[in-house]
């Protein structure tokens, strides 16, 4: 679902046949202004989405809004910072307030939480922190954008843009080498193939196959270090990723192991909304 379709559904859910409060109290041609305010320390994310919401809301009443960004996406701010100013259709501002805030609060929350992982890298400029496909259905593009605002990287967008052989694929096919061979046979030469390994035996199998990347799944640091040594000895250019039980507290120790990527679904599904408000000014 693209953003316009998502917003259409959001307005249908929230506005329905009309805003009883706004339409009964605010003149159709009234104009005004409001400020988007950070109510806690955070990383900013989602201006474009908020602007689309408020413009759509104003258009419903034959008006328009101007959305002036004061602090761009990806910026760390303190509580009390004014992030943007909105002016124009008063009905548009009031009707679009909650939808725009819901989207912004979620996206800023993901960006802010992602930064706690990225901060753990310290001076390591080669290890990348990436998200996963553990996203809210239909919100994926927004949530993955929020990860980048927090300094993280995006993993594959969906099932269609990379071939990742997970434990269930391997079990269903019968063995790791057989799964890799079948995947390589069926996909064209530009498709990268990654295989998930949960123990050292699978790592030893993986390095003998025609894979481009290995994902070390739910390993402790000691086991992971052994796996990395095995891979680097035989396939030094192979991309090594770690996933499973990746927390902000664990990032500093993982940064020392020689990994290329750490991926964490928690960047998104463990993030909490931040506190924002849209305040009308007289």
C-alpha cells in the first residue's frame, strides 16, 4: 500500500462522515497557525508524511496549509523544541492533527530507539545496524525510513528483493547445501543469496556452498567469534550478519568481532512512541 492509500484509510477510520466538533465550531473559511512541539528529547522523523496529512485534511474543506520545517528529519532535539510551523485552513489543521501526530510519534520513536543501537558502535565505522521484515503491516516503508533517520540501515524490503534461506526453508528442503543449490539454480546471477546458520556445523556447511552472505542466528559471542573465524579463513569476502537477541547493550561487544552487519527486529517492534503535540496559537 502506498502512502496516499494509507492516508485515505486513516481518514476514513478517524474522520468518517465528518468531525462533529470542528465542523460545528470552526468557520469553513477560518485560518490560523499551529506549532509542532517536541515534548521529550528525540530524533525527528516524518515531516513529509505530516505535511501530506495536513494538506489532505485542508483540501477536504477547500483550503490549504503551509508546513514550514524548522528542524529537519534525522536531527536530535531537546524537549521543548519547535519542530515545524503550520498555517492555513483552521479546519484542516484541527481535523488532521491526530492522524499526523500518530504517524510522527511512531516514526520519531523508531528513529530515537534506533539511535541507541547505533550509538553503541562507538568509533566502529564499518559495522552496520540494520532492520528486518518485522514491521507493522502496511507501515513498512515508513518504519524503515524511520530507521535510517536514527542512523540505521535497511535490510531487504520484502521477500522479493533478496533470497534469504531461513531455518524453515532448510528444514523443508532437507539440508542447507541442497537449499542453496536449488536457490542458485532458480534465481538469476544478480540475485544475492543469504543462508541462516544457527550453529557451527551449519557454518561449516555454508562456506562450501555458493552463497553470498551468512546470517549467524541467535549465537552467543563466543560461538559467533568461532563462526566468523571459520568464514574469514575460507571465504574472506563473504558478508557476515548477526541477528537474534541483539540489544543496545550488546552492540559494543559485537562491534569488536569483525561482523559486517547486525540486524534487529527490535529497532521497530520494541520502539515506543515519543511525545509530540500540535498546538494552535492565537
